């Protein structure tokens, strides 16, 4: 029995020695480098930068980051079973520098892919996940009482009313000529009063009210009335539709500010921009009087104080802000200063790049990113339309 115990002890020590030798032999050390090969066993350092609705910074030490960019990244990371450690960045340029120097594995957020940024040494961009651009935020113009009623005194309204009055006068005369001798009780023999009776008959016939207080008795009068009914039936709906369209267009134009109708109107206008964004470059390009601020809130404060005439920033962020603050009477113009794709930033030659690009394309083709966008921005936002063909079905094989 003693011999058996000694034999078991010797065998156990032998296996332990072999295991130690394997782990310490040159070339067989545990791999600690970065990349897809080891990402299953490590946590990626993810820099986060941006503004709502792409990035929301939670309150408190353990608060989670949320937003469109975070949804996209988490979908990619979960598909690969990657763990993430999020690090807030003060600016895009600071985050890019951190990636280039190896302090971060990736920088996520609404980061515009521009030639200047793509040329920075030591970094590269992922496949774009969103396409939008730079927009303009301006004060909403209150519509005065006169502006609300002025369309009713426009050329379209007055000309239509004039044509209608002329037709009523013409039909009133024809009815009076046909009826005033044989039907003097309903159509007075006296011209002014008789024509007035005829116009009244034409008007109630036109509006299909038909009070019945006056009606033609002669064959000629009935013929005139019949023709007028057909003309009224065919023309009145067209006149009504035309007037409604003219009023609608005039009212919408009255509520829009004439200050910015194109990017050319930016010249010499006071425009607030956020420092370290592409809006700075575009505002200078269009020769605006640029006021740089540290963040979007500060830029909008300048606009509310009437110290600037517009805020230039990422269009989705401006749309989100106006929807969250409808009481501020601000509006995003239809002007698109630029069209820019958003991507994430990786270290140059990062082994993560291909995997991330493939997953982002899967999210785009499956419309998952569109669902993220609608969740945060709401329906009816015409953004992100340039990365994929319209009405796309399944991903082509």
C-alpha cells in the first residue's frame, strides 16, 4: 500500500512538471495582444463622443451610455461576444488622438468621415452606418394676423372671386331676360332688381343649396339653368381645389423665414457653431460670421439671446433638439449645408476593422439601424437615405 501511494505521488509530480514546462517554453506564452484573435478573452476600450440622439451620457458613476451610436456598437459587439469598457471623450479630435496612440481600441459616435480626418496618420474609419449632414437651426417666425389672412387677398383668390362674380352676373342677366316677362313674380321686370334675383338663383344653384324660392318657368330659362348647373358642377370643384392649394401654399410661405433660402445666404450672417466639428469648416467656407462655442447648448443659447442668426450643426441632432423642446419656437431649415456619412474610428490596420464592417453592413441591409434611428428620432425623418437603395429587400447573396 505504501509503495502504491509513492507511485501515485511520482506520477502526479511528473505531470505537474510537464505542464509548467509547456507554459514557460519560448513561443508558447499566452497571447496578450489586441485584435480579433484575442478579443474573446479581453475587454475593448471604447471611446464615446457626440451629442443626442447619437450619444446620451448617463448621470452617475455607473450610468450607461445610450443613443443611436451606442445601439449600433452594441449590436456589433454582441454579435461577436465582445466586452466593452466605455470611456467618455471631451472632443472628436481628442478621441482620434487616443485611438492613434493606442489608448482606445475604437472611437464611436456621430463622427463625420471627411478627407481631412481620413488623412490623419495612425487611424482609419469603419464602414459608414449613418448618412446625414450639416443643418441650420433658426428662430421660428411667429405668423401675424395679417399674414394668416393675407392669402385671401392674393392674386389667386381675387382673380377666382372676380371670375365667379362675372359668371354669376352673366347667368343672372340671361335668366332675367328669359323670365322677367312670363315670370315677374320671381324675377322682377325692373333690371337692377331682376338681375339681382337672377344672380341669387345662379348662386344657390352653384352651391347646390337650391332654396326653391325662385325657379325658371320658360323653356329658355330652364335651358339656361340646365347649362349653368353642368358648368357649375364641372368648374366649381376645380376652383375650390385651386383656391385651397393657393391658400395652403401662401400660408406655408408666410410662416417660413426669408433669411435663409440657400447656402449662399450664409455670407456675412452671424452663425454659431460647435468647436471641433465640421460645421466650423463649412461656416467659414460660406463666409459666415462664425461664433464658436464649446457645445450645442451654448450655441442655442446664443440663438435664443439673438446674438446670432442661426446655429449650424449636425442635422439629426438639431431635429431631435427641436422635438424635445417645442416650446422654444425653433425650427430646422430645409437647407442642407453638406452631406456627410458617420463612421467609427479604429487604429490603422486594426484586426477589428473587417469584422466590424461586415456586421455594420448586415445591420444596414437588415434595416436594424433604421429601427434604431426611428426609436430615437421618431418616424418621418428623411435621414440616412444614401447608404442603401430604396425599398431594399433581403441582402443579396
